C-alpha cells in the first residue's frame, strides 16, 4: 500500500528590531551573558511591559508578505508555564486573537508542481532566555543567560498542507527568503533566529482522514528538519504497514547523533497553559491606513520580481530566480542595469557568474563586498568600447572585488589596456606568421582552424591585451598577402 | 515643637521659616518609629540612612533657595510592595525577604523629584493578599486605637495614624487601603484605574489595583495625590494626559465650601444587609445628613449586581494573583530553598517555604479558575459581571454626583481572630466594586464607636477626584480630626 | 462546586508547591466554600454581555524602537541566589517532563 505524509509547521522567527519587544534592552545576539537585561526582562516585581511599535509593524509586514488578513483587533495573552528560562513564568503571546490570520505561500514541489501552503496565523510573542547545561549526573547544573529574554518573536503556523519532508524544506527556504527580503529577520538557523516544530502524520494514500499526529520539537537546521521528518515518516509508515498504527499522539524530540526521533510525552498530557488576557497590555486596534502605510513600504517580493525580470528583461526562469531570490543581489543587479546601457544579459551573466563565484568563495553578501554597481557598469562600458578584452575584464573584476578600486584605475596601474593600435599589432602578426610556417601552410591548405592557433599566439605574446577582433582581421589580411 | 501632629502645610511653613530643618523632621519621625514601631509593627524596614541623606538634600535645596514643593523635606512611608532602589522590598513575603530592587517605582521617583523623604517600608498582608495584615510574613500590624484589634490590611495607614510618618503611599486591590484608613481613622484614596502609575508595584491583581495616598487630613491627601498621579510611559495602563477620566490634578477646590446642590447616591444594597453593624450604619447615614443638610439631595440608588461583584472580584483577584506570583521561583532573585537537588524541587521547595497560607490559597483558586475546565464558567463570567457592574455605576452617576457607602461592615475585629477565607473576602464587600469598575474611592473618618474609628466611602467616576476631596473636606470639617492614642500620647 | 483534596493537590502541583495532608484538607474545605459562593457568577444575568477584559478604553499603547540602557551586569546579578561567571546558576534541569 502507498502512504501519504501530512506535515504542518510552527515556525518561530526572531524579529530584528533594535530593542526588545517589551523593554528597552538591546536585541543583540552574541553579547556577554546577562549584559542586555533589565528588571523587565528579568521578571522582577512590578515591572510592566510596554510594546515596541516596530515589532508590531514587522509582524504586520510579515503578514502582508504572506497574504494574511491583518486583524483589526488583537490582544496579548499570558501563556503560563514554569521553566527557568521564562522569567515571569508566563510568556506574553497571543491566543485566540492574533495579529495576522490566514494567508499562504506558493512553493514549487520537487515534482515541479506549483502549490499553495496555507497559513493558519502569525502572532507576536516574546522570546525566552537561554539555558546552558553544565556537568553530568548528580553534579550537573544549569546556567542561565537572559540576553535573549524578551526578544520579539513571530510564530507562523501553517495548515497541514505539506506532503513530504522535501516540501517542508522547500517551504521553509522560501519562507526564509521572503522574511529576509522584507528585512524583518536575519532568519539564521544557526543562531536560533529561525527554528521550527513540525506536526507530522501518515495515512494511506487517498485517505481523507488524518493519521495520529506526532509533534517533533526544536528542529534547528535544514538538515535536522529533513532528516527528522524523513525518519518519522518512515517510522509511521512502517507502523501502518505492520498494522500497528501509533496508539497516541506524542511530542517527540530529534536525536541528531543517533539520527532518530524519540518519545518525550503523550500529547493528551499536554500542559494546560491557562491562557488569559494580559491585564498590563491594552489591545491593538490596527486601522486600515496603518496597514496600507506598511504595505506601501514593502519591497517588491521575490515572486513579483522574478516575473518582472522574465517579462521586462526577457531573462530565463532560471536566471530570474537566481537574480531575484536575494534582495541584495537583485538590488545590485538592478542598480548596475540603471548605470549600464548595454545588454541586460551581459550584466546578468557577470552578476550570476564571477560576482556570485567570488561572493561564495569569500562568504560575503553583495553589500559586504567592496564592489559597487558603478564599478561593474564602468567596466562593462570599457569592454564595449574595446578598451579591455573580455578576458582581461576577469582580472579587472577580481581586482575590483577585492580592492574596490574603479576599473580605469586598475587598468592603468596594471597596464591592462587593450592593444588596438593597428600599426603596432601588424608587426607582431607578421613575426608570428614567420615563426609558425606549419599552421600557416595548414591555413592556406583550407584548414581554417589553424587561424585560431595563430590568434592564440598573438594573444599570448601580448599577455591577452591585443584586441582579439583586430588580431583576427590583421591575420586574415596578412595571410592573404602571402605569396 | 511636636512635629508628629502637624499638617503638611504646617510642616512646610516651619521648614520655610527655618523653624525646623528637614533633617530634624526626619529625625523626629525616625525617633517615633524607634519608639513605637516595636509595638505596632507598621514598618518592615526603616530606611534611616537613605532618609537622612534625602533630608539633608532637601535642607540644601531650601538653603540654596531652589524650587521646593509642598513635599520637600517631608517624610513619606512607602508600602513594602512598592519597589525602592537600594532599599529592601519584601512585599511582606518570605519569598522576597532579601530582595533589593535595582529600580524605583514611578511613584517613588515622583516623590523623590518632589523632594520627599522615603522614611521606610510599611507592612501589609503578603503581597496585599488579605484584609488584616495577619498574613504578613513579618507578623501582623496593630491598630493604633486598640492594640488588640486588627488595623485593616495596611501598615501605611497605621504609620500615619500613629504619627510615625505624616504621609504614606500604599496600594488597594480590593479595599485594603480604604479599609485600613477607616479602621485607623485616617483618609485614604484608591485612585481611578490608570491615574497613578503601577510601575514598580509588585503586582497581585494588576487589573484591579492602584497605588494611593494616605494622610491624616484630606488636604494633605490631595496634595500627595497630585504628586503621585500623572501619565507614565512605563505603564501601558496609565492614562495619558488629557485622556477622559484623567483629572487635571489641580485640586484648588479642597476648601470645605459645602457644594450647593450636591446629589449623593445611597445604594440600597450597601445598607440593606444584617451584616452591617447598626452603629456603623448610623454614623455613615449621619455623614450623609451632614453633606446634604444645606441644599443637597440624597438619591436612592440600586446597584443590583453588588452581590455578584464580590464573587467576581474574588475570582479575578485570585486568577490574576496565580499568574502574578508565578515568577517567584528562586531562580533570579529572592528566597531560594537550600535543599533542592534539581530544578523541579527548587521550584517546589522555594514556593512551599516562601509563600504563606493566603497567597497559596489564592494561587490554588486562581490556577483552578484559569484552567481549561473553569475558564468559561468562572473567569469569563466574572469578567462579564464586571461589565454589568461598570454599567450600573455609569448609570448611577447620571443620577448623582457621587456615591456614599460604608467602608466596612463592622468595627475592626480582634487581632488574630479566626475567620474563614470566604468571611475575610466578605470584609471587602463594600470596597471591591471600585476596583472592579476602576472608580475613585475615598475613605474618610466619620466618627467613633466605642473609641474606634468608622469610615465613610465616597465613590466618584474616574477624573472626579476633585469632587471627592472637596466633599471629604466638608465632612472632615464637620466631624473633626481623629487622633489615635499614639498621637494624643 | 466541591473541591476535593486530590484536586487541591493537583492544583498545588501545577502551581509548584507542596501541601501537607492537613493543608490539602483544610484548603479543600475552605476553597469549596469559596467556590460555592463565587459560583453565583454563573447565574448572573450576563447573557449577551462582553467580558470587561480591558478596563480602560486605551488601545495601541506603543513605544518607539529605541534602545535604553540595560542594567550593569553586577546589578542584574546582585540578587541572584547563586551565580557563576556572569550567569544565574540553578540546579540541574531534568529532561522536559
Ligand atoms: Mg510560540
Ligand atoms: Zn530588558
């Protein structure tokens, strides 16, 4: 029998505001422990939360980018549980009245099919502190750092629309891309600013009912997501195949080293979080005008951008995707286009080719690199004007990338200008012909391929600086002149 | 000069005329605290060093002729549930027995900016959960009129009544401040919700409680309130300046003019029950007579949800308390049980040893009320009752200018008297509605029965504190000042 | 509503404290009385009423995204019952239960 996997995700994303969501501490990753804390994010008595406007706007921004409905009225609730990283013993979150509801994200499945993954909601909440475990067994203890406590967090909850671990991965990558694009989060899985829990069940293919659901907690890398979901799908599939479907819904963990999920607790025993409205926080009333203002500030989203690249610039789907999926790359590409009057495809090739290669090599983003769109556009103009050859241009480009110098300066400094002086080249051409009687004879015997060899010799002799078109022309002329 | 009996104005005049220094005033009250606090237990902590430093600072200001306020150089007792930077703040609980906040409550900052001297931290029930101070981890407070009686739930009222401080600030969750004011023969105000910042008040029931002033005279009460009230960006439930319900804070009308045509509402439900002691009822009605004798009017009112209001208050106060008190876990500050081998035990032992009985009772009740099974029936219905109560008061205030009721059903009880928790909650029958509906409630003495003070409660809509002060002043003038045996001394 | 002793113990467990048998019995008795009284909110004429969740008519009380000074670490940790190298230290945290 065939089985179908059903997956829904709960994604937690840290928003990159300057300050925390309910206090003024800096929202920074990687500081010395407990240096970005105040009485508020330490849960000291009497300190009250005051909501950061930017966090609300970022949540709405995410909602708009993901086609959600922005709730005209929403509220904050207390989600209550005891854990040492949660200083108030409740997390300020949103219960039945979240900021964003509905929405969805289009993905292309591994089978090439377009599909919309529906969202249930996006809500705003606060992050907990961090726990570090020290020692083992009876001597073990834990250390707490509250720098992270109170960072703004959005929780994005999908409907159970994903049908394989691969789809889940594609969805998450796409989600990450959009959230980075609209600049609400860095979405760094390794720093924990983008992480997810997954609900997974397996059912006979074609069945309309859901199988028993397992919740896998704290998946903190794409690899973990893929491996854990694949493992769990197989496990549940085997249970079904053996006629022993799981008896209960469970919360399960992922053991990276053993490559297995493991039982944590049955779902029925799920904590009653005793949600209730937080009396310290007045509700949010989001006016249509505010939403429109935020919408107006949204950048063109990757999907829209790619469509435009194909339509307006005639780029292939693949090229449009490569150029459009990172906001910085797209901005670099478009800025260069604005400065350069030649072919779009030429710019595209340099951005996707040499630029991407060097960025990759140095692990930089376009903004972090020293190369400016002005420099690239100037270099391309120089190629078009015959001032440098395409080959030399690669050297110039590399130099621009590392030094940030303008191309003209590099060409001048290194003497890389193209030799287009006919009288100078014709002397060299005659010398080469004299040195290589064999290929000359071949050419005259009709083996025109020999011309390439001769061009190569001239280029070699000029260290690539000769104008190749001109060399070609002169060689032909001189060959004709031979007796 | 006997400083302990002087009014705020009198103290201020003495200071400005250099008849006395701020240091001498603070020193005199510190002396009185040393002498009488062992008997009364009104203070948990006396901030002698900080108080003298603040008094010296005030003297310097006065000497330099800098801007002074009516509170410059005046000692104020602050409830120990209100955080004071560098001064131990226990909330009368063992769980915070050594907690020294690194921050000041907004009201404390406002007092300090006004030049006031925080003289010490006053006792109450643990986190204010109780009505008699019998649930303080540091022992009960005595009533300064009769040491064998309870003082109501607030040590600040006792400090003021006994002349251990000219003024106090405390908090009111269901009537503890007003009840203590009544039982100690002083004036106390629970301001309308949102008029005084709650930042730095260790929460018990955040949707119900407000910080308020206590004083021996209504005029002093108004002056102190003016310093406390005002918008605070650190409290999202603090009304902005100019918001409806936020008073302009200029109470020039505290003169006892006897307002012509005053309509005083008397809600039937507050006078009907047998539990209202006859002598108390008589005095309260006499006060009504005084206030309406010129051309005032008594308006007969009905507030049919009064019974439900108490039930709703008990449930909501407990629900919020269970959440507010969850943070005390021995992890970051406060008491930690020494015995715990793992985190679960740490929580359990710390909270078992750190909290007293009433706090535990409320946490249990609140945990139940917020549980999935009870949320709809208990929590939500209580919140709906609250809507009813608010509406009934809104309607009532279209028929009258203010509402007058007793503060308590009886005279102060015997200290240590055994009462069931329900019976204790019922002690606040007349005061909880103001907390539920966010009204201003002022408790002012109206007479003595068997040598024990009785108070009358005046309720007004948010923003009408001016009216409360004015009417209370009229009453004060008619019935005279109340000096406890400690003051007559 | 009667609150049985076992239920009282379960609630105490949820709220993270321990009760002796006597305390559990006493609280069961006292809280049953309180619940019998407060149960009247279920009979109150509140059909069609909205819960008064927020007392004031305030909405959107927001602050700007500005960083304010945090506490010096020494002050943040000054009240810690147990600290170690800039961290708050607690006994071991068992596997999520
Ligand atoms: Mg969450
Ligand atoms: Zn903070």
